[in-house]
């Protein structure tokens, strides 16, 4: 399984990768405001890289349930200086977490390699043009509604089939529009327009979500559905459960994991791979 990013094939056949989350927002659910300046954001990014993150995902707009929308201008002011600073210090993979085409375009110019769009390239139709003009990697996420409405009684006849059919539709539409299939990666959007039961059903059926041998990215880090299963209230108390889900996801064939805490999740990933007899990533 390969993922084409800027013309370079990322080999995901046997060794998984950690994507470190870098929020430059004041209101993200886990770390809002903690990395809101360029200096603090760069420091945290370099720490995650030191701990083993191979992708840094930078976002300037919270997508937690009920989060208010941020203007493109504000989002650009939050993320572009951070991308520029990180690119000056690191040659690795940088992802821009946005659903706005103008933000994505500016991020690519600043040095980003991947567009991570929670709307699956549906919120801003110009995003398709940005992707066509570039050879960046593309992460397509499933979300029912938008962050302001997505958790208001989400309903599915069959959540697994619905997500898989969405992936299939996006694959067919985007490839017909000239996007190379090997640039695509899919995220089931755990917690985005899903009830607790929907989230666990998706976790139990990760292998069924794969379309056309494209990689799956799993983003479950510290999300509330964990607390509702374990009964733990605080954000920090969800760390060990996140680690367990990273290992479980890898055992189910998920090779990309988006997390807040890099080292512990990377350790879990590598131990799972040791059991599966995968070679060490060098």
C-alpha cells in the first residue's frame, strides 16, 4: 500500500506512521490555546518529531462539536507562520487541517505536503481545483453535517455501509476529476456526526472501510466516546485508552494514526508490529 505525496511514494505496506496533532486554535477540545503562538507551536512540533512523528498536522480552526466557524483570514494568520517556521526547521511531511481552499493553497505554498479536509472536499468546491493544481497527498474524511450540527441526533441505516459508500463516491468523483488515486487517503471521521454506538461499530469494522486498497487514517485521540465507555471524565484520563485503540487499529490494518501524544502511541504501534512480525521502520 503506497501513498503518493508530492510525487514520492510513501510505503505503508508493513510499518504504520504517527501523525502528530498541532492545534493553533484557542478552543480545540484537548489543547486549545496551548500552542497558539508561532514559538509555542514550533516547539511542540519539534518535540513531537523528536518523539517519532512522521507527519505534523496543523490546524487553525477547531472542529469539535459546536465549534464556531473561523474566517479564512483568521485561519491563515494562525497556521501559515507555523508552517513556514516548521518547514525552515524540518524536511518532513506537513499536513494542513482545513476545509477552505484559500487556506489550503496558502499552506501548500508555505511548505505543506498534505491537505486534510474534514469535509471530504465538499465544503469549498474550489478545494478540488487546489488539489488538481498540486501533487499533494489528500485525506478525505467522512462527516455528517458540519461541526456546528454534526452531533445533533446523527442517524444512519447502516453506519459502516454509509461511510464506505461515501468513500467509494469520493474515490470515483475525485479520480474522474483528474486526481490520481494513489494520492488519496480516507478517514472514517470517528466522532464527526456519529453517536457513541456508531463510533464503536466503525471501530469494529475498520477493515470493511478500505476502498481500492487506499490507506485509512484513524483519529480517535482522547475523544469523548472513549470516556463514555470507560467512565473517565477528564481529557488526560483518556490517554491510555487512546494507546489501546492505536494498537487495535494497527492490528486491524490501519497504518496512519492521528494523535496528541506521540511517543506512547508510537510505542504501542511498534509493539503491535513486532507481534505481527513487521520489520522496523528505519
